[in-house]
C-alpha cells in the first residue's frame, strides 16, 4: 500500500487585541486612512474578527464597509453598523487582510478600526481531510472549532467538530484520527478565542 503524506500548519497567535490596529481614531468623510492592511507576523498567518470603536453617541446607524480577504485569501466585504453610543462593535467575519474601509457618512465622533480575540486560520481551501492535531492549551479553557468551508466563515458558523482546551497553560494533548481522516468537501478552517490555545499543529491532506 502506498504511503499517504500529510501537510501541517502551526497556529501560534498570542497577540493582544487592538482597537486601533487597522485605523487610528479619526472622522473620515469617506475613506479611512489605514494604519495597517495586514496582520503582523506574530499572528503566524492567521486572521481575526474586525472591530469599530466609536467615541461619541451621535453616529448610530452609520456604517463602516470593510474590504479585504478572508482566511483563505478570498476577497470579501463586511458592513459594521455603528451604535448610538461610545463603544466597540465587532463584525462577524474573519479577515486575513483589511485593505480599505469606507464610512457611509462622516461621523460626528472619532472612529477607530481594530480586531478582537476571535481568531482563525485557513488550512486548505478545497477538498481535504483532517488527519489529527496537537494542542498546547492557553491559560483559559475554551473551544477550538473546525469548519468545512472554503469561504463565508463567520463567528456564528456551526463547526463540524470542537475540541475543548483544559485551561492549563502549556498542557499539551494529541488527537489522532483513524485513516482516512475526517473528510472536508469544501475546505478546512480553524477558529478559536485568544488565550484558549498557545499553539496547535493541524495535520491535513490536500
């Protein structure tokens, strides 16, 4: 019988969330001045859910339209509706890059763009099989979610499998899946919350 080789990707993102990473506080008439358009190397190739933070209470129903790419590098957009209060509002889609952002109307107060603790990484964008993984827990117990999608993933998407970390930092576990693995017909993406894991190695073919 011929050997079947697997690929591996490492998830190792302990970067703190930032309310101003993509755009500092400003009042753009149309386009935001972007401070960054991609995540730093400390995100290890992963992405996050984007946030818009308002400083005032007079911008309710105004919108921010984000343009960029999803976890597999596909083009995507998302519209975040601002509240009538000074607060942080999160989107639902995971972005790998944010190349631009547009206001529907000039805000009365400052608005900044950043990212929160909802993180993810695209493993493969087509038909593949999950073969197993190793997981080094972070200091907070939480679920690592595995999704059979190539695009359109959101923070409320239903995963086909979940693995719960134990919350003991640096405690490592191994999960081996019997051959031929778990079939993912559309693609494989993994999502998690900051500090639920310190590191994962995900094994898959494709």
